[in-house]
């Protein structure tokens, strides 16, 4: 069993390396995103380039939520101590294939203790990491409660061609808030009526949806994954922010446009967690008083 | 492990320190609330000011429900004895960041044994408390069954500007009943049709909703949290009363106005519990015959 | 631990002491009910008056359902033997505050093994009993699966004033069947459209609902509890009968009137159990071959 | 503990003793059914007459589904060996009151391992059997996952009076296939709109429903139970067949008539199992490699 | 207990032996499928002919999903080592009656760890395999979470007779991608409105549904099972692909036609797994760090 305890270099500057992205069909040019990322690619030679992966299309995003089984807490403290290092070693071993983000949800979000986002261009390689994670001493106590796979794509609607002014509006502002401490994941499914609209009608709805969100570009980051057929949802929307009040207002804006009438799933679950290193998430969930 | 057994000064006068608040979009001026609170701020120097926190906007309210795992009861009695003191010590340790209320739900409410409301201006600090609570000897036996986060805001609809007479009506009466022994929590989610109404239409609906509730200001206290995007609900409505018959009538009044046609979630779960000290809740759930 | 094994005097003549009541908004004068009760008040000096409590308004009815954890059956037989006596002692200890009815559901009703109805005028006292019940050696093996609180009220619709003839019809017949062996509990929730009808429209619907039910007064007893805001239901309807075929026909009659179009919950769960003493319910669930 | 291992004479010729019945409101004269039963009444003097019970009205049918707890498989093989004999002894002990059918569902149907159908004219006696079954060494490892009670009735719609030709059509054919190896149970619930149709309208719908089903009389047996108010369903439809393709076509026919628009529950769960003796079901679920 | 560890010859060339099939009512002539299969029938004399079975009508497809109980991981490593060989031996023992495919879902799909597809012409024989599988040392730790049975049929709609051009379109292209690594299973249920359309109307809808899918014949394989009455779904649609992006686009196409308005179930669950040998699935789930 791997027990390396040295901090994983990929993960320590994690808070700064937050992803940039697009709200469902509300998107900013990807080059702009990559430029605004303040963190250089990690030094480890074989590791994936985080900035690139987070801005590229055709990347899988695998979101999973977990509950820690309570019998974990019957283990002696000493046995639980090394668990986070073991998980970090697994993350490190797969760093040439996947980028792993953990979020602490306990006390904030429904019934789950933490959730995970794993990016990779080969979904089978993502699964290999997931299998190895679940085979750790911590992983065997983790009960999966939800698992949604999505894939990134190039822009659909608010492109320079189709919607010039809005596209410019999206590009004219970028996140200027403090490093986000919170991530929110909201799965979205749309009705058959939505999918049966013409492309023009859907563009019009998305434009109406985009307008009120421009003002939140400065304090909420967004990223969009497409999931139709890959999970029981059409989209996975991912947000990072340090201003949950602004985020709440953004979501009310998105609820207040006609597009919302086409949603058959919005959340269920809504995941709310704090952005933390793998180390701190596992420690928070394996330490007792 | 902290085992201090001395009563937590913040908590003992709890029954008197009930919160004041607003029903979803049915609100009274906050100054009035603060004035009517009969309890002075607790003596402990670093503790949050309960009266202030309960009246302020931009405060997070974190509601969570728990079921006690039955294997707790296989522990020897002696081992269960100190559990409430340990929880109280954790509450005390975080008193500069969060205010913690516990409610005993066993035998009253769905499948849960107790629920918790935690207030704080920094949600990450609220989570830190939650992590520490779950790490207590009692906490590791608590299975989270629901967790909803909301945030307080200034008034939306029934303001002096927008709805002068109703605002005056709300301010003209205040709770005069006995100290409430019961708390009820009702999550509310509204349809896309609601959110797509104009602000004027929503104001009109809320006015119709407010009228029949004026008479219950004297026997039901109310507080409102906004949750869109933070949880799978739009509002968390919180009530305290000593007169459950009056509360039942208030809820029938709220069911009997057109606004109710826009609800897609009302309860599910409805939480009903008795307002008790941390001490008494933990003792009630850890003591056997 | 209390281990008194003497039969609880309150409970032994239970079958005769069945409650009388009203179907949701289908009500008979309460005096008539009280008169038709064949059992005198129990001799124990401090005990609540069962006949009075079952006929009075403003009484809480607390319905809870339980599943027995299977690890109970790994206990040695001897240890399980005294369990019913312990429960009976707890019931006896609270008899001045609550009236407790148990029903054996195993093999008849959904996934639950038994359900309980507790009446009391002070809900906090009802909870105290529930806490003590769950603290018994049997109680710690009981997993709560549902818990609904309601309150009795004076008649709403079919009063002598509002609906003279139907009210007379309701009073002209009373239960003449054999002592009921079965109880059925059906939670009912009504839509926003129902609650937005005028009082006159609702009266008309309830009259249409009442007509076909008159013929079942002789073989089905009924009692109604109001739950709006106290649980995720508007009403708890409770029935006792010895003729399940007649009951099935009554329920088809109630399904066949327009009022049924306003129901958003009817059952879910429908609870069906046999009326038994506390003793026999606990014994049936703690004895193995 | 009863440990008789001799085969229960009631059960061994079970496959031939399949029930005859009626599809919801699609019924054949009961005499015809009784005649076509190829098995004589069992020899045991006190046992219920299977043929009679399966053709009579006012008989309760109690359907329950179970999942075997996995800790059963940690018991030593020797301890699991006698389990089926013990269950058979319990069935035998109650044979004067109930008729018990078991079906093996593992690997075929949702999450359940087996289901059970118990007939009796006194539901309390049915429950007594259920209690005794659950008290066996096998029964304590059985987790009930669903339990639906229904009652048989005389024909409602397709009677010689109301629908002469269809009634004749129903009587003109009977099951001629191989002994059925499969049973399917489908709970059906109808909307308030259905129940508010006039009797004439419902008759018309049932006639339309009956026509396309006539051709399946030869290869699918059917039996109907009424459940309104006794469970969260209106009907329990029970089928036996050896030709699942024909059964699938019958069900498509039933989906393709307007009556289907009135269904609010169809299945959920649909139970599919093989018809087996008590012995073989219990053995299949208690034997390991 | 069988402990043969030699690889099962049926399974090793599995990836090449992927099934060909039809999307719900979107079908290609079966002869063409059989021809395009690149794998010869396995050498083992008694084994079913995989190519034939996968192309034939009247074959049962039994889909089941499983979660591995976490107490498996408390077993000593040595004890878990032989588990995959034991499962393979069971598969081998039944190879004259069933064809077994396993898929690794952990980390990709909802809450399940793996799923299974079993084909056979006799469903009782399929169940016998399922019983034996669950009786293995691995099987007793597998908790069934879903189980759906369907049956293959000859073409319904896009036949040479009814829809000549589309039928030709379907036949003109076949899968040319890399060996599929992913399988997706999507249960589909249609509304009463769908089933009440005339055959002509349904044909028209299916034609509209078929058009946009032609382009995906080259990179997504499809197979259709009919389930009405056999499970709580009407169809089980099964896909294999190595190009999940193309698959996502295919599913969006299928969402964007009017037929989609008739769906009451689409997924729930959507199963996504990697196609693997029995050996590798069981090893992945029984090995720890």
C-alpha cells in the first residue's frame, strides 16, 4: 500500500488554479480564459496541463459524490492518519492522465460528505483513477451517491457569428473577485419541448438568458459540460465563487427567464462545497475529536 | 477530547432568545425585531451577538437534519453520558463565528431525530463547526438526511416604498405569546412561471399572501432564508410558536392564496421539532431506559 | 431499567375502546360518538379519559410507523422476552398525558412492521413519551419510517348550519358492526387549486363527497386530523372496521367524486394494520420460531 | 424451532395448480376456471381448497416482496440447510387458513429476491401466517420491500347482462399452453378522472380494453384483486404464463387503448418471477457455491 | 466451491464480439449484422453461438446492476483473489444456455459498480445462471440495484415494406470505428398517448426519428429489447461505441424529434460502463491498494 505523505505539488496551489468556464450555453472565448489563469503549469514533467485541459473541448468531466461510511470512525486514529497521503499518492500516480479536484460538502450540501471532479481526455483513464481511488483505505469507506459524466464542447449559441454583441459582452469582463472558496454543481435537464425548438428559437432563448448574467462575470466563474445520453441529465453546470450572495442573485436571474420553463431538472442534487486540497478534504473527514 | 460539562452560557437562556423573522417575502422591519428581543447579548466576550445576527441581512442559515444510528445504543451507558458535554464544548469553541440551535424532532417529524440551524456570516466558518460537530463521539453516530443552506436578505416586496399600508400592518403587531416551544422549517420552491412574472405581478401576489397572515403576528414568529442555487429549494421558511393550532391556521391561509399555485416544493420535508438546549437534545437521544 | 410485567389496565380492553371519528370533512356530532362508546373510562386514577380525548377538538394525533431492525433477532430469546412489558410500563408511566395505540402492520402494509397513534393535548408531552418509548430495549431496534402530526378540530363543512340535511344523515346512523379488528390510515394532501376555491365551492364538493358515504357509517368508523404545516400532508384520515370489503367500497366512493381531482397525495403510505394491544404487537415482533 | 424436513404435500404439485383469474375487469366465468383446473384438492384434511379459493370472491390476496439480507450468507452452510424445511412447516401449519405461493424473482425483477402471494378469507389469519413466516430462521433475514393487499370480487363490467358478446368471447376460450413457469404482478392505480367517469363510460372503455385481449386467453392466465384504500394501488393484476412473448404482446395491447390514459400507476414495481415450490425458492436463496 | 482459475475461452476475445443491434425501432436487416461480426463462433462445443444469439429475435436480454457491499473489502486479500476465477467458472458452466457480458460502471455511472447483460432463449435458464452467480463468494457481496428484462423482436417500423428508403439507408452503412470500449444502457418508457397513436402515426414519428441517426451508424452500435409488462419500462436500448462525443450527439438528435415528447422514462438510470471481461471487472472491484 502506498503511504507517501509528501504533499502533491499539483494540488497545493490549487485555490489559485480555479477553472474558468461557461455557463450552459453562455460562453466566453476560451483563449481569454487561458490567459486569465494566474497559475503556471505544474513542474512535474508528466502531469497534464491544468490550464489547457480546463479550457479545451472534448474533455470529459466526471462528477461524483460520496458519503463516508460511519464505521470508518471506529478505526483507531492511527490507522486513519495516513489515509489522505495514500489518496494523494493515487492522484499523483494518475497525474499524466487526469486532473482531480475534491470539494468538502459535509455540513453544506444535502447528504454528501464530499464530491469530486475529474478531468481527462480519455474516459477509460478517468475510470482507472476512480477504481484506484476507491481501492484506497479511505476509498473503501466511501459510498458513491451520484455520478455524472459530461464532456466539454466548443460554443453552441453565443458565438461571434450568431450573437456578436453578446459574445463581445461576455469577453469584455472577467473574474476579478477573491480566490473562490466555494464550488457549486447544478445538473440541468431540458424537456422534449426545448429540444424540439428550432435552432433560432433556442438561440433567442439563450440570448435572453445571457443578458442578465453579464454582470456576474466578475464574481462567478462558470464551466459547462454536456451530458445527454452519458448521464440522466443534459448539462452539468459548474460554478466557483467567493461571493455566494452574488451567486444566489445570478441563479435567480437564470430562473427568471423563459428558458427556465423548459427545465425538467435543475439541481437534484445541487452540490455546494468548499474548494480544498485533497489533503484537507480527506483529513476533515477522517479526523475525530 | 474535550469533556467540559459546565453549561454553555450562550445556550441556557435560549428559549427566550428565539429568532424573529419574516415569512417568505412577508417581512417586518428588522429594527422592530431587534427591539422586541427580551434577551441581552450573552456575556462571553468573543461570542457572536445573537440578536444582531438574527436580524441582519447577508447571514447564512445552515439547516441540517440527522438520524441517530442505532448502534449508538449498543455503547455502554457510561460512554454515552459525556456526549452532550462534548457537543456543547464544540459549540462553545465556535461561538465567535457561529450561533447553533438544536431541535428535537424524534417522534414529531418524519424520520429524523433532530435538526440544527447554524448562523454565521462566513459559510466556510459554519462548515468548520459542522465538521467539528460530526467529529464528536455523538456526531459520528449522526447520519445527515438533509442539508439546506440559505442566506438572509433585506426586504423584497412589502417595503415602505412598494406596499406602504401592509408594511405598516406588519410593523404594528409583534409576538405576544408564551415563549415558543416549537420550531417548524418548511422549504419552498417556486415554479419557472413564478420567476417569469413581472416584479409588479409578484408584488401583487405577495400582498394577497400577506393580508391573511397579519393576524398571526402575535402568535407565530417567522424568518426567511433565500436559497436559489445554494440548495434544491428557493426559500427556507422558519417558524417558532407555542400555538400549533394558530400555526396550522396560518399555513392554511398561505395555502389558500393564488401564490400557492406557483409552488413546486412546500415542505418535503416539513420539519417539526421542539426548541431545546444542545444539552437536552443530545441527552434525549443518547439516554436509554 | 423498568421491567414490570403486569398487564397495563388501560390497554387490555382496548378492542372495545375504538375511536370514533370523522372522515376528512365528513363529520358526525361529537356527542353522538362519545355516547356510542361502549367502554367506561379506565379505573387508573391519573389516566386520560380515552372517550373524551377521542371526541375532543384541539387534541394532537401523532402517527408514526416503524420497521424493526433485523439485528434484534440475533439477541438471545430470553433477552427479547421482557421487551413488551418494558414498553407497557412506559405507556403506563405516561398515561396521564397520552393515550397510545399500537397496530401490527407486518405482512399487511408496505414495508413497516407496526405503527402507532398517540393522542395528547400537549404535543411536547407526546414527544416525551416517544423519546421514552424509543429508549426502551425494543425501541432502540425500531427504525422510524414515517411520522405525521395532526390536530383535531371542530367540524368545518357538514355542520347543522351549513348543511342541515347531510348533518342529520350523519347523525342518524352509527357503527353497529363487530368490534373492528383493522385500522387504516390514509394521509391526504390537496392541491393549491382546492385551497383557492371559495368556501361555498368547497362546501359543495364536500357535500357531494358525503352523500355516498352515509351508508358506510354502520361498518366503518372514521376520525380526521388536520396537518397543514405540521407535516407534509393536509389531513390524516383514520379508519377502523371489521369489514374490509365495505371499507374498500367506501374508498371507491370517495375516489369517484370531483373532490378527488384536487388530491395530490392519497396514502403514500396507506397504512393497514390490525388493532392489537401493546403487548401483543411487541410480542409478535420480538418472538422467533 | 420446527425442523421437519419432509416435503409439504400441499406444495409439491404446485406447478399444475396454477391459479385462474381475471384481468382487471376482464373476466371469465368462474365456474369455467374451476373446471379447467387439472389438479384435485390436496389430500390433507384440514387444508383449504385451492381451486375454490382461487375462484371465489371476497378472498384476500396478500402480495409481498422480499430481499434477503446478505449477512445470511455468512452463516455456516449447515445452518442454512434446514431453512426451507422450517418454512414449509410453517406453511403446513397454516394450511387450513391460507394458501401460500412463492416466486423466485432474483435475477429477473427489480431489486427483490422473491415474492409471495397468500390467499385467505380472513386477513387477520393471513397476517398470523406472515408473522410466523418472518419468525423463521429464514424469515428474519428477509427484508420486506413492498406489501400490497387486495380482495377478489365478482365481475364488474363484462357481465352477461352488461356486455353479452364480450362475456361470451371470454368464456369461449381457455388456457391451453404448457404449465406456466412465470408469474407477473402489476399494480394498477387509476386517476380521479377515471373514477369520475359514469359507469357507462367506464364500461365502454373496458370493452375497448377487452377486445384485443381475447386472443391471449389461450396462453396467459389472469387474476384480479381490488385494493382501493387497502394499499397505494387500486388493482393488483396477476398473470401466469409460459409464453413471455405473448404476455409482452398482451401488455402492449392493454397499453394501446384509451383506458391506459387513466393510469397513474402501472407496475412500479412490475414483479416477474418463476413459479416454484416453497422448497426450491428458499433453497435457491440460501445455498452458496 | 468451484475455484478453477483458467481463463474462460468464451470471454477472452470479447471486445471483438460486440453485439450489433437496433435502436428502438430503428433497425437494420439482421443478416447484415451477422455478416459484419468479425469474430467466429467460440470453439467450446456446447457454448451458445454468440453471433447468432445477438442477431436473433425471441432472445431474452436480462440487464442487472450491482453495487458491491463495502464489507467485501474487510476480507483478507487472499480470500478476494480467487473471486474472479470462481465467477468465470460459473459463466463457463452455463455457456450452453446463456451469454454473459459484464461492464465496469464504478466511477462512471450513478451509484452502481458494475452491470451485467445476460442473453438466453429460455428466461428460466437465465435465472438459473443469475442464482448461481449470486451464490459465488463475490456474488454474495453484490447488492442488486436494478434488474430489467427485455426480449428481442423482428423489425416493427423501418421495414423494406413500410419504409423502403430509410430501410435502405440503414443497410447502407455499418460500424467502422475502433472496437468499442464503452456500453450505454438507456431504458425507455412511452406514454399512453404514444401507444394510442395509430400505427401510421407511429411509423411517421419513427421515420422522423430515424433520419438524423443514419450518420451515426458508423460509430455507434445499437440493440433494442422490448420490455412492456416484463419490467417497468417499454424498451431497453443498448449502445456500444468508442466515440462518446458522437454518441452524445446521437442522443441529442434523438431528443430533438417529436417522438421524444411521448417519453415518460428516458434513462433513470442511464448506465455507462466500460466493456471488459468478467475477469477484469471482478478483479477491479475486489482488489485494494
